[in-house]
């Protein structure tokens, strides 16, 4: 009977070590994961949504650290020296959506690249930059004309959402 108890304790310790290792490799902080849009663990079908701004999104994880929600976005590919501006604004959108849906303002969000995780402060300035970007996108959408094409990057043209209606598309 004692051997069974010792085996169960050893198995529990092994699973604890493996889960902490996996959490660390994913760039997640210690805390309670309440939301995941990655893998099989409690997949969330419901996006965070703010009707006031008309913004919706699904962070990869929402982790409660000391009772405060922190959105986490996992990025694949090359790890940059500093987070890309577009990734920072995506994370800012998630921070705003967490604030709008939970009433709690995250102090920061996390951008996790394969080799490094960056903590991005959710400041009033970043929030304002997000609002300015959302309004600029809406203004472009109201114009009902495609934006000027990128002449430098054919891959961007091939993946553009306006490609089907664009009279400026590159011949690929």
C-alpha cells in the first residue's frame, strides 16, 4: 500500500513539473488560466466583444495573475529584438477588450515569441493609439475604395483582403 502511495506522489510531482515546464516554454506567467484559444485545453468559442467600439478578438490566453487578468498572445516564427508594432497594437486591442468585458484593466499584456516573451505595458497612451488606429481603419472602410497597393512586396498583395476587387493588384 505504501508503494502505491509513493508511486502516486511521484506521478503527481512529475505532472506538476511537466505542466510548469510547458507553461514556462509557452511564455505564460504563473497564474490561473481562465481562457484559451490555443490547443485542446478549454477552447473558447466566444470572442471578447465591445459593442461601444465594435471591436472583437480572442487572445491566445487570458491568465489571472494575483487576481488581475493578463492577455497573452503567442507568436510563431522569428523572435524579433523588440515586439513588432502591429503585434503591440493587437495586444492593446486584447487589453482593451479585457477591460471592456471584465471591468478590470490589465496592467500589461504578454507577447510570447519562440525565444523570448515581452511584457507590454497597457498605458493610456497605448489605449489612445489603439482608438486612433480603429478610427483610421473605419475611415478607410467608409471610403469604399481600396488603399494604395504596396509596390515593394508582392506577397502582401497576394494576401490582401481587397485583392478580388482591386484595380491595382500586382500580376503574380
